[in-house]
């Protein structure tokens, strides 16, 4: 069984963008759980020859999800149960939010390894604002731009180190 990497983070941080970047051209499998408002997406990725399963959580529009932070936390907890490694995504452009802090709190209570991935670091401008994310209590900070495919080599290296 390949290792399972779960993408966790509040809506709009770029989980699905990173998911698509990691799985590339491969197809994702949708698992629709009855009564659950967020579908889970399973994709296969290969990191330096190692097969891993990447799991994206999401499905509602960010607007709708903002109204249901308790539901997001519940889904994060559910996805965590099957994770070997968590990629906890935050957004450098909006900065730290209360929901990020609540997710971090949930993750700190678990024994799962967590990589704190700061997305939307498209340029040096965003690098200047990364310091506040140390407050979440996860190190190192891994700045990436999922959209512009920056920082991904370093992220892949860190993922491999945790498998
Ligand atoms: P999710 O709700 O966490 O799955 O987030 P999405 O992957 O749907 O992305 C939310 C928005 O952020 C979309 O408009 C993306 O194009 C945008 N986005 C994702 N990654 C980046 C990035 O690295 N830089 C910038 N500037 N925008 C990004
Ligand atoms: Mg999404």
C-alpha cells in the first residue's frame, strides 16, 4: 500500500491546486460519502520513483465552506485518520487566520507528522511575511507557489524524508 499524504487547510489556500500539481496528468478518484458535504479526492503521485497516494479534501465552494468551519474541522479530523503524512496548507497572501490556528490545534493533538506548507509565495514580496506562521508551532516552514510551481523540489524532498 502506498503511503497516504493528506492535504489539509482552510478553503482557498490552494489544496486542490497543489493536488493537481502533485498528481500531474493522472486521474483522480472521487469518493462520495453519503451524508458528507465534502468529497474526498484520491490521486496517485510519484515522488522520485516512489508511489504515494495524495488525498484532497474539499468540494464546497470556498464561500460556502467559510460558513461551516466546524464541518471543515470535522472533515480534517476524518481525513487525518488515514494519513501517514499531513501537508498543512496556509496562504501567504491572506496571512494567518483564526481557522488556521484551530486546524493547527487539532493537528498538534495528533501523532501524525505534519509539514507546514505556505502556499502562494509567488515572489520575494510574500517571503517577507512568513514570520507570523511560526506561531502555528510547526517547523520548518515550506514556502511554495502551487500555481507557479515554485518550491516544489524542496517540498518533495521533505515529503520523501518523512515516508
Ligand atoms: P482550495 O480551496 O484549498 O482547494 O484552493 P484552490 O486550489 O481551489 O485555490 C484557491 C485559489 O487560489 C484559486 O483561485 C487558485 O488559482 C489560487 N491559488 C492556488 N495556488 C496559488 C499560488 O501558488 N499562488 C497564487 N497567487 N494563487 C494560487
Ligand atoms: Mg479544493
